[in-house]
């Protein structure tokens, strides 16, 4: 199903339709939202409890390496619990949006798609369910499985899939892509004999998706790089200004560990910045490369040769874009 130039996928399965939730089903979704909200509050209590234990320990042993180690562990616990609580808060809001929408998405295997294209659904369904998979109903905001083959899913499955499902709304492949795949021309190289190539224009929806993917890539890497860089820069700046470092070896070990993580995050952030720059250049060029390789057999194109299914790539970043007219896995995982 296409909406405003986009198609929706769930764990590699294409959207087949929607239906309205009944009053009883809406009540069940409301109960799940309340349970998720309670789980969020539990995670916020853990740092508070740890702080209550930390205060008397640090007061009794102010110069002990144990106090410094405990403080470091508490900071990591605080960050972890806040992130986990935020994740549960997002799930709670998503479930409430499901209640407001009052609909559920229906996904069905496409007979033209190889099972390998949606093999990631195996992490959510049992082998028996996969063998007889006809349809999966999913709450469209939270990603919780609602029904499998018209049978209601249990709450364990809801929770598991809500945490791991790959839901995506990606740009629909334009109709011109099929024509571009038929009119590829030979473009052989030493590394790729029998290669055929063509180009097609990117649609406005595809350009918007590329820019959106680039922004997500930066939001995942830049904030962490900044946090760790600032974290390691403050004590270094103090030491360079003449301040005495904390006594003992533990502060040095802690700073070395944080410095290693900071350097790693900065390197990854630079790589992401370079990739996003190349992706923006792809948008400015406004086209994708269509590639096919000659195979043995009777011809299926204008040149009379049988060719592999078309693979599309962005010309500057060289990221895969579609395979046989369908979005590739990294787009489904990151959209």
C-alpha cells in the first residue's frame, strides 16, 4: 500500500491493508500502555536507591578508590536508566497514539518476494508460525504484534516485538525504475564482466528519505561524541591549567577508559559526517545507478541477454537503494 509516495513495511513484510480495532481491543491496548508506564517509573527509582547507598559510603571513605569507582558506576547507571525510561515513555506514547488511531496494520508475505527478504521476522515469530504465515497484524505506532494468522498474540510476544521490530515507511520505488532496468546498456569492467548499467531520476520522496536518513545518522553519532569529548576534556583542561589530579591510579584508569571511548566515538562521528556529505551530494545529483549482470539463459532485455535482478545504488555514497524494485534492508532498518 502506498501513501503520499511512501510504502510501509514491518520486518520485511509489505503492508497489505488496515482494519479498525474493536472496543475490547482498544481496552487491551490501554492496559498495555499502563503497564509500560509503570515499568518506566521502576527504572527511574534505581538511580535514587543507588544514590541513597552511595552518600554514606562516600562520607565514610572520602579518599577511598571505592568511592570514586562507585561514583563512576552510578553515573553509568543513571544514564542507562534514564535512556531505558525514555524508551518506555516513547512506547507508552506510541500505544496511546494507537488508541487514538483505532486501527491496526495488516502485513502479508508477498509471493514475489524471496523468504530471505523478510527472514528477520524469524526473531519475532516461532518456526510453526513462519511455516504457515499468512498475515500479521501490527499496531502501527508501537509496533506490537496484535494477531498472527488471525489468532491473537500473547503479551510476551507484544513486548518482544515492540522492542525489536523493524518498522519502516520508505519512499515508494517509482514506476520509471522498471523501465530503466529494462534499458540497461553494457558497461563491462575488469572487476565486473558482463555488467550492464543505466540511470534513473530520484523521486521527491526518495530525496526526502535520503536527507532524513542522513539526519538520523548524525543524531545517533554526534551527541555521543560530544558528550564523551567534553567529559574527557574537562579534567584534561584542569590538569593543563595546573590543578592537581586526584590521588591514586583509579582516576587515571577512569580517564583513560573515557578517553578511549571519546576517540572511538569521534572517529565514528567523522565517518558519519563524511557519509552524510556524500548522501547530500547524491540528492543534488538526483539520480541512482541501475546495475544488472549477465547470466546464462535466454534473454530478457533489449540486448538479448538474461540479466540478474536490478540493483540500484546511490552514485556518490554507493549505498544500495533497491533490489529487484524493493527497498534494501538498511533502509527498512533505519527509516
